[in-house]
C-alpha cells in the first residue's frame, strides 16, 4: 500500500516543480495616458513610435505606434533596425498618423519594475518627404518625468504623460 502511495506522490511532485518553473515571470504594469501635441507643419501626417529603451540605450519594447501603413515603417530608421529584425507582432498600433497642429491621446502600459531604474522612453517621428527625428522626445523613465511636460525637438511640440 505504501509503494502505491509513493508512486502517486513522485509524479505529482515532479509535475508541481515543472509547473512552477515553466511559466513566464509575471510583471505588473501601470497604464499612462500619453498626450502628444504636434507642432504646426505642412505635409503628410507623422508616424510616431514610442519605445522603451534599456539603461544602455538599446531597444527593449515597442510601446505604441501611431500610423498603420506598415510600408512606411522603414522610414523610422533606428526603430526599424530593431523591429524589422525582430519582426515581433506589434499590438500597440493605432489607425491614423497625426498631422501638424493636432494632438493625440493614447494609453500605454509600462512595467512597474522599469521605473526609476535607468530606462528611457523615446518618441521617434517621421513624415513622408520630410525629416526623421530619432529622438524627437527622449527622457529617463522616472516618477518625476512621467508626470512632466517634455518638449520635442522635431515634429512634436511636447509630450505629457499622466499615471492612470
């Protein structure tokens, strides 16, 4: 009788160990409302990519893409060198580009363990037949910056983020 019990306990124990170590680590994230105010400019709408960068300045994750026509993604040069190689599904794409003088409000999610750890948020912009701005807006992901208004250098006038 004892042998039968041991035969049941061992597989159950092994199953429990495998189950504990085979699931991806869950990381809690927070939502942030992100408003992008564009400068007044003429021409086509801008493609905007929001990325999370590691403390070393390398791409870690695409947080948001404004513009849904993927034939133009290669114009966002730095991001495309990361995304184009990785070819990961981008589930953060919205419908339309954003034109001069307009504003866009979206919600992005950022893992809480990235805050105040040297990570950065980068906003890249590109407009057809015009310039590309690799770091139109770029800032360190800190508790203070996430609540600030940050000025752009290219097509973006400013970005304002608010924790939800």
